[in-house]
């Protein structure tokens, strides 16, 4: 059996990673305004490119492709971003939860 889990970034990089995420959020602007209404993923015939097709709410279609050698880094960053997303959602859920019982 092959272990396919992505390695966690080293603790000494945690501060740099968080600063990068905050910088991205500031640069990106409104996530609501950039929300897509659909997407598709696929690969080129030769497997050399990973393609994204994004459909915007106004119906416009945008296409992007990544070279195969960029995909591993993309997956690592996607895993980190989704982990960050889940941590924020969990924190918001815990903050909104009503206390029950006694501690």
C-alpha cells in the first residue's frame, strides 16, 4: 500500500505560509464577486497539461492550463488552502455553537 498523504509543511515555515495566505486574500479582493457558476477539469491528449474551464455568472467562459510539472505544487497549495478553509469554517462553527452541559 502506498501512503499518498501530503507532508505537512515544516513548523518553521508556518509563519511564512500564513503571511502568504493573508497577502493573497488582500490581493484577491472580494471572493463573492469572483464566485464562479460552473467549472470543468480535464487534461490534454498528451497528458502534458491540466486544464480548467471556468464559467462566470455572466456566462463568459475562461480557460486556463497548467503544465504537468506545475501540478504537484498546485496540489500541495490546494491541499493547504482547503485545510485553511476548513480551519476557518470550524472556528466559525464553534464560535456560533450554543454551549450545552457543563465543562
